[in-house]
């Protein structure tokens, strides 16, 4: 089977490559001018010491794009690999820049191709979340505008978790009516995010608008 790894968690992918191929394997880099002839050699050739090879191909789509620009190339990388999906060799393709074109999607749907995505957990700017919460306690509309500027970079569930922790912290400090109301609003939001089909960010924005009575 051919394994395709992609995503922004490069450290995790490197670990998976070693887990799959071990410590000793051949590397073919698409950024360094991989050719159709190399593809045939990878899937048909044997090593000097074993009949089963362990091979890492990096950035196949990049190499394919470069080859397509050459008038001397008539064969397609994906079509060539499709002939050898039942290879006895251990092959990992690591795409650091994945093409989302139809040809790539068709390639990774081949029965002999296994695809895994590894993305690092999103990072949350705690200071930013707390600032949005404090603003919402005064002006919900302004807090929503602040959120809209950063929401594409955040995970809604992690964002909510930090909102809730800030609400609890504020209540412990002051234990006033406003802080109690914030806990009630966020408790309701918690239930909505677990059961509603509405997009999480929409629910969060609605809650921010209700924090100030």
C-alpha cells in the first residue's frame, strides 16, 4: 500500500514516516527534479540488498507540476503510480504543499492509496480571548467585531473554553450580578454547542451580545 501524509504538523508527520519506514529508507524529493523515469524505478526496481524497498517521496505534486511544464513529458505521475498501487515496496508520499485539483483527488482515491492528514492543534491567544470577554461585558457589538477579525485563526470550542474560564475567574473575584449572568449565558452556550446544528461561531457571537444585560 502507498501512504500519503499531509498537513501542517511536520513533526508528527516525520514521526509517522519513521514509524512506517523505520530509520533506513531512500528519499526522492520532488523539489529536486523528480522524473517519470524515477517513478518507474521506485516502484519496479529492487535495492542492492533486499527485494523490498522503503521509500519516501516528498512533494510529488510539486514534481508533477514541474514535469508538466516540460514539452518532452507525455506521461503523468499520477497515472504512472496508479499502475503500481499494489507494489510490494513500502512507499510514503509526504506532500508539504498539497494540490487540491481534481487529478490529485482522483489519485488519492485509488484503492491502494491510504491518506492521512496531520494538523497541529490550533493555538489560542488567551490575552485576545480575555479582551473580547471583557469588552462583551460592556459592549457586545464591539466584542463581536473583535471576534470576527480573529475567528478564522481560532478553534471555536477552545475559544469557548477560555471564555468560560474567564467568566468563572471574574465571578470568583467579584461574585456580582453581572458575573453571575455571564456564567448563566455561557452555561446556556455550552448546552447549545453540544446539541445545536447552528455553526459554533454564530452561537458564540449571540452569547457575546447577551453578556451585557
